[in-house]
C-alpha cells in the first residue's frame, strides 16, 4: 500500500480506458449462443435467489439473481445437461441442444425434497418460516464469491428479529452494542463499529450522530428489509472503507416474487419494568403489473415505552470508596416509523431499471430522574462499606431531571439499472443518502442541590458488598435529606437547537465483458464511482445557573418509579414542564459566557470527496473461481472548526491580566488529500459437491471519524494560567489494514452446513484518544490535554465456527427441528502511547468470545424458536492508566418466540425478549477488586399479535 501522488482526478478515466482496451484486444469468442432462464419454487410464489445452475459438460455454474434469473453466454453449439440445485429442494436436470448464435430459455420450478406434490408442504418448506430463512441463507452463502453471511426474510415478510441491529446479533462474529437494552451499533469480529461500513441497496447509509461514522442500525425497522449480507472480505468493485465488515442491507424488489403480495401485522409489547403495553404495526406489498413493471413497498410503526433502572459510580479512591454515586431512573419512549417504496421496470429484454427509496424516523424521548451523592473523605471504611459524616466533610446531594427528545432520520433514494448485450454487462446507479439528528428544547439537566456540611446535618453509609448494586443508608438527618424545600435550583442546561446533518451523493458506472476460454470463462470488469459527502454539526446551548426568585425542588416535586433503591423525592416531569410554561425562561439567569463556550466548541463543517476506480478479473474453470484486481481511491477533505479558549479572570493575555472570564474564538480551516491503491484477491474452490474452500486477501482503509479529525480546539485556562484542552487532530491518518480470511464449508446435507475459518488483520495507524501533560499541539500550549492520535500497529486474529441444519431427515415429528450455532474467538491487541511510554491494550469493543445458539421447531401450523446470544467482557474506553480503563462485563440474553398458523392467510405469534433479565455492567479492574462504573437492568418484554398475508 502506498500514497500514489501521480493519481489524481483522471485516475478513473485511466482505469476505465485500460479495461476497455483489455476487452478490445482479447481474442474474440467463437460462434456461440446464450442460455438464460428463471428459477422459482414450485408454487410459483418466490424466486429462489442463490440457486446454482450448472452446464454439466462445461463444468460452468451460474448463480440465480435477485429476480430469479440466470445467464450463460458464449456457450458453444452442442448438447448439454442443465442442472439446478437449491438447499432443501429436489435437484432437477434437463438436456438442451444449442445451435450457433441461438438463445435458449430454460426455466425451472423446484419442489421440496420428498414433497410428492403436497402444495402446502412446498409453500412452507421453501418459502415460508424458519426453514425458508435457513435454506435461502445457505443458498446465497454457498453461491457467494467472498466470505459472506446472509440473513433474509421469507416470502410473507417475516424477519427473525425486530430491528436490523438485533437481527445481526445472530450472525457469526458479530457483537451488538446496546443502548438502553436495545441493540444499536454492530461490532464485527471485535472491532469498533466505526470500522464497519453499512449500505442500503448498494449505497451508503450515513451516521445520524454528529461525530462518528458508525451507523445506528436500530433506526431501521427490520420489517422494511428483505435481506442483510455481512461481507467479511472485499472485491475491487466494492467500496474499500471497511475493516470489520461490510453490512449490506437490501429492501424488497418487486421481482423477488412471481405473485402479488399484501401482508400486515399488528402486535402489542409489554415491558416488565414499567407495566405499559406498546403498539406496533406494519404492512408490506408487492404488485406486479404485467411482465415488465413491479411495485414494492412497506410501512412500519412502533411506539415502544419501557423503563431502565441504573446505578453509576465514579471517582474511585485507592482506599476503596467512590466520590460520586448516582441512582438513575429512566423512562424511555422510542417511536419508530418508516417506509420503503420501489419500482422495477423491464424496459427491454436486455435492460432492467429500478428506483428505490427508504425513509426511517427514530423519535427517542428519554426522561431521567436522578439522585446524586458527592462525598469528601469518609469517616470510616471497611472492606464492604464506607460511612460519611457531614461533620468530617461536605456531603453534596443533587436531585435532577433530564427531559431529552432526540429525533434521528435516515433517507436514501437510488435509481439505476443493468443492461446486458451478449457478453457485455453494464450497471449504472445514482444515489442520494441523508441522515440527521435534531434536538429542540431538551433539558439536561434541571438540577436542584443541597449541601450538608455541619455536624449532625447528614450521615450516609454506602454498602459495596454487592458490586453491581451498591446500597445507601441514611444514618441521621433523614428529614432534611428528604425535604424538597432544602434543594435549591442551581442549573438548567437547555439544548435549544442541535443540527447534525450528513449528506452523500454518489454516481457509479460499471462495465463487464465475459470471454469464453478453452478451459473456462474470464470476466473483465471495470468501473468508477464518485462520492461527495457533506457533514455539519451545530449547537445552541443555553446554560442558566440562577433563578430570579425562589425556586426549589418543592415547586416541582414528584416520586420515582425505581426498583433498586428508595430515592425519595425527585423532580416530576409534568410539574417541571408546567413551571417553565407558566414562568418562562426569562426568569432564569443566563450564563452568557458558558452559553457561548458550549455553543461554539463542538460545531464543525466538513466535506469529503472520494473518487474511485477499479479493474478486476473473474476467472472460473470448473470448481475454481478466482477474483483479483485493484481499487484506487483518492480522498479530498476540507473542514472548518473553531479554536475556543476560555480564560479565567486574572490570567495574563498579551502581557495584561484579564478583568473577567473571557472567551476567545478563532476560526480554523484545514485541507488534506491522499490516494490509496488497494489490491484484493478472492479464491473459491469446490473441493467436492459438498465442500467449498475460500480464501480472501485484501487491503482496505477506514477514514477517521469526523469528530476526531475536525479542527476543534477547546482550551480552558484558570487564573493560575493552567491550560486544559481537548483537541481534534486534522493530521490523523486513516486506518490502513491488510486482511486475510480462509474458510472451509461442508454442506453435508442439502439443508445443513458446518463451516470454520480463520482470519488475520494487521491495522496500521489505528486511532486512540491519548492523554498528555505539558506540551504544545498545533501551536497551542497546554498543561493537560486529550488528543486523538494514530497508534502503532494493531493485530486482530481469530477463528469462527458455525453449524446450521434443518433436520428434515428425521422421522416425524422430529423432522421439524432447526438449529443454528456459531462461535467466534477474537484476539485483538494494539500498542498505545502514554505519558509513561507505551502499553498493550485489547482494542476497544473487542469481545474475545461471541456465540449464538438458536433452537427451532416448525411443523404444520406450529413454529417455535429459542435463542441465546452471548459475548465475553471487553474494553469499552481507554483511561489514563490500566486501573482507569473501562470494561464491560459478559452478557448473555435469551429470547423465545412461538407462532401458530390458523390457516393459509392468518398467523398468531408471541415473543419473550430478555427472558433471563440480562443486565449491563461496566467496571474498572483495580488491585483491590473490580469497581462499579455503571449497572443497568431492563426487565423482560413480552410481545403478542397476529400476521395476515394475501
């Protein structure tokens, strides 16, 4: 890998020209014909994507595409056996005769093995239910050119899980990072979610948050998705910005099916902690208009209300007590709705066109009531507890309210098509993606505070014997502790406006030419892609630190709904909102300096242009398939931010002391560009009809997150002229990785696979946040600073194992059993720079062990599934030293579902999520024992409803 300065804006034209030249000088094929057709299930309901069609005598195979079609070109005249295979279906063969320049059309309808004309069995096994999901995944995985995992829905729109992130939890090597108990971000093979890429219908889905590239996949309802593919090795025609994996989300195409579809579902979900029932509903449709036009789409709505109980601690001291103890009572409402709409058009026999769009909105309202203790020195400490007396040191107690509403939206639209002319295939696409996050008027926090600092005012003992759930006891002063009039207003922080917007426009063009060789086929493919991305983040924070009049907790007092401790009085949401509505914000005193500082420091603008071109060849000869080539990506970045310095009164500036605290703001702009040449090689070899071996090697990059790279320089200086800073680093280099994968897949029966594989990644310039003392950065002196830097080299190595099978060979009633097991081991380590030198760390979010267990049963009208998803502990955040590192404890969650089909059109279902009440715990590893940082529990959720399809 190198930085190629001679490649500029003309690189795409040069690569494309070289491809056309290669095809032009190739030896023309002899007079030959074509064989095309379609493959569907025997009920005529659905195309069987991933089915393998083989010309036996030529030992050439083709994969059935999304619309059910396959194609062979440059087939010499002669008589051949055409064979079709699909997991779980009876193999079919047909003898065909082809003459020179002729076109032969051969279509197939596959029945399940042993179905013997039973239409109900055909419908169930091949296209509906758990077995249908498994068989489709097996077919598409086996047909893939790369190391690939597929999750898909069945012919009536059933997807295994409730949102995209939750569905990905079932795939080998994937660890889902939760937010409030729901899957949100996805880590592939233990790598940071920022090191993955995500696309919808082949085009980037963007990050809703202001700083990161990682995509919050819980924003997208699973009801809108046809399939998800996790590609763990890349080919040159794919975007190269991934190290963990490329997550490709596909919405439904009208040509997925051979018949119209209309399905609808409705459910209610009951949360154990808050006792509320939440509604959810969805519809899906496919409408075929003649043979040439199809419409498809769907709509989903979910208004989920649930609660979370949380404890957090910080400021742990060596003698075994924490300075800060928080009890947090959350009530959350998450309203998701979205829709997809697509049109497919067969313009001619050789040209298919499409337009597809997706809109998804995630309206997240988080209400939090909090009791916070701030302690000085304890009066006494033993192994499991610490006592605090206001006579010996101040005890500060805060009771506050968070009222935050955050709205995230994702929009994508793409239009393009494919034109086939003999051995030539041309693909073209133009797309626009947009993601944004907004807040208007969120309060975080409205805070009330009391300080107990006289003898006899307050005594508190904290019991640490249960590390996950430390308890407190009021030894004396309970009346004053619970008196809301003792708690005066001290702070109101209002997010008056937040606008985080991420937009990308892309245009791509690919051309491929297939050649018939004496011992196989060769496809030469080349293409170009332009991506223009613009990202902005802007805030208006208003910070009020006093009130003109009397305002205490008694004015807005209420009770919590908290299960881990008795919090006493806390602010009530309705009363707080009413107080502001009646009195307005004008009665609060605005801290203009803090407001200006908070509103300035985080904002930035960035535009990023990526111009890419590639050249690749695909050679196939009998059981061997080789794909190799090179991709070149040129990146140009321009960004604007601010250098914000908050200097206290008395500090010396330009030789004079300041009369008051002063904010100095200086605009900063940066530009940079770099070019990467990224080769790749993928080899697939069919050792036998049942064994497939794969090898992949590729180089890839991941660009730094915008928040770490934006020129934001935040300095706070006190009256002793000590300067503390947080910096963005415009000089960050991208992560650059060399990746290797090798897998072996054993399809020991038509409905089963055992597979194992190893992987290795060497990552140069990985990025970490480092803490520095007494230095200078970009001309700015500091006494203490946090700066994102490029680390040295990190290595990721591991292995994966998975087993999936539908036990159709067993005698009834056991022939309805289905299972899916997988396990991944990941060893991911790197070196980071510290004040004391360097130290080796596990890469953040890297769980050493991840595993999934799914046991299902499907027979007649009954479908049952029990699943468990687990992972080991991982490093969450890097501290200033090993004792300050934040780790997350192991997690294992059990879910179950049951479905009963009343008749062909109606089905009842019930689900239990988090049956075992799995919790979240973050902690520090310290010599005296683990120390709690955060504990959270969610309870279980029960779902029940019906689904109808016509």
